[in-house]
C-alpha cells in the first residue's frame, strides 16, 4: 500500500459519536412525538442557516480525522517503510496549501515577504522586500497583482453563483415533481416563504457559501489568502486544520459531562436525603476550586506521564492526540456541575407529581421510574445544555491554549494561533492576520452554534410553548 492508515484515540471517539448520532436520527424519524420538535427547528430560518454553516465545519473536521502515513518512496518493495508524519484526507485534498511554505511572514494576498532582506538586483546588493516563492509567483510585475486578484474574485463569484443556480434548479425540479406542482407556482411559494420550510434562507446560505468557497479556491491557487506565519506556513491552512481541534473539544467533552451530570443530577433530586447531600457536597467543592488551576495541574500531570513513557507513542501526532483527549476528559470532569444542579432542581419537582407518586405506590422500581418518567421529562434540558455549552467549550480551548495549558503546542488550534500572534502584535509594522484569521473562524463557528442553539431551545423548551 502507498499509505498506512492511522487511527488516533480521538478519531475512534469522533466516529463512534457520529455513529451514535446517525442511530439517534434513525430512531427519531420512527417516532412522531420525537420528530415534531426537530421539525419545528427545521422551520426556523436562522437555525437552518446556522445548521448549514455547522455542517461545513463538521465535514472538514471529519475529513481531518481520517489519518494515514505515506509510504517512503525509497523503501524496499518487500519491507515498506512509512513516514513519521501523520497526514489526513483533508491534507490530501488541500495539498498545495500544506506544501507551499515560504521563508517567513507575508501579508494576505501579498507577493513579497513582510521583512526586508539583502538581495541581489542588477548585479548590486540592495535591501528590499524579496519576492515570495509561491505567492504571486505566476506574475512577472507587481502592478499586475490587483487586476489578477479582481479577476480571480469575479471568476469565483460567477462560478459559485452558477453552481448555486444549478443546485437550485435541481431542487426546484425535485420539489415540483414531489409535490405535483407547476414550476411557477412552486417558485412563487418559495419567493413568498410558503413552502413550509425556510427555502429562501437555505438557498441564500448555500449560494453565499459556494461563492465564498470558489473565491477562496481561486485566490488560494495563486496567493496566500490569509498570509503566512513566522515559519512561512499558510495561515488559511492552519485555520482550517484548527477546525477539528475545536470540534473535538466541543463534542468529546460532552461525552464525559453528560453521564456525570445526568446520573448525579437526577439521583440527587429523586432520592434526596444523604444521596443529595453527598452529591451537593461534591459539586460544591469542585466549584470552589479555580477551574483554570485544576485543568492546568491535570494537564501538567498528563504531560509528565507522556514524557515518562515515550515508547507508547510512535509519532508526535499520537502524543498531541492523547494530550487533546486528556484535556477533553479534564474539562468534562470540571464542567458537569451546572447541568447537574439544573437536573437536580427539575427532578425535585418531577418526583412530587401524581404519576410518579402512583408508580412508587404500585411498587415500580426506582430505575424504571427514573428511566420512564424522570429522564424523558428532563431530556429537553440536556439537549439544550449540549448545544449551548458547545460554543463555550470552543472558546475555553482558545483561552486555555493561550495561557499555555491547553492542547499540545505542535497541534493546530485557534488558541495556539492566538498565542503565537500575541508577541507579533508588538512588531512594527504589526503582524495582524494570524490573529484575525483565528478570530474570523472562531467567530463564525461560535455564532453558528449559538444561532442553532437558540432554535433548539425554542423548539424543545416547553415553557416557551405558550409564547409561541
């Protein structure tokens, strides 16, 4: 084989979580009472637009979770040897972004380095900004850069719009055939928003994403769209690679948080007495410890353990991955208390209702009462907490990496990008694009997650039913 598959621990958990989500979707589709709230989410324009943006981030994260090691070209036929560098399917798709490395900093869409050097020109040594090796290398003169950038933007916009119109035509053809409608009638219903689903928002969002993607593709083919960092690596590539880290922190941490919060929160509210006292004491003590200090201490312990057993990790990616997994576990252990307190209060109320009292009087076991009567009535709180906490966990990773106790410094993450750009803000002139790119990607992901969370909260929270 020309490559050797590599399965990291976070890869296993990501695809296990994906399989669980797909199974849950299949289960929800078979039950109308579970499908109804999600249908309400699908009718909300903001929620569906945000879901499409989140879907793009998820696809990039999944592609970046398919890892492999390339076979060395000079390895013997019978005994293949593989590179120690762990790549992903996403790296294979965006190969030029990864391999086109400059000498040092360059500004976005620039043709020259950001610092002057001594270069040879017309037989004399002068101090000037040298040309980049890849950025704008197809141009002979500097004054041709702006017309070339404008041309690439216009071509990208036209191609994105053309693909969007093609997809819209295919959607219209399928809808008119499925609904047995005339195209003009369907188009009028789409334009006036009477399709029963947010067709205008979805079409506009898809068209904008296609145009933005095609413009970025054409610009990245000839320039560094977001410039390069200190070692000359493309900042756009680093930003895209950081998506997986943000998604891992936001999703895998939930796998640790939910069991602790659900079991302990419901147990404290349902059983009361000494069980409630013990659980309250545990999360009160945990909340009294500064979270950053607790996470820092745990991360340092994990780091010492990794350095003490280097034989367990054959690549740098495996070491960085196990530290990322440890960070997810630590953040999960320290962030379950708020949801547990919320579930405790709701369980205290539910246990006093008539049908729960009747079930207890008939001798129904506690486990059956909790699984049939308590948990289904607090599930909406769990779901709302998941989608609301996702953005907070993404931001927490950035803060922790900024202070040096987050993910491994060799791993791509927005927190490491911000930490790396911190000292460069004092330069003259300022190197701002690395911080700007991290902010733009993080802002987009968090904003989309918050808008989608608002739609889920409105659809699942029974207290808002009367207002609607």
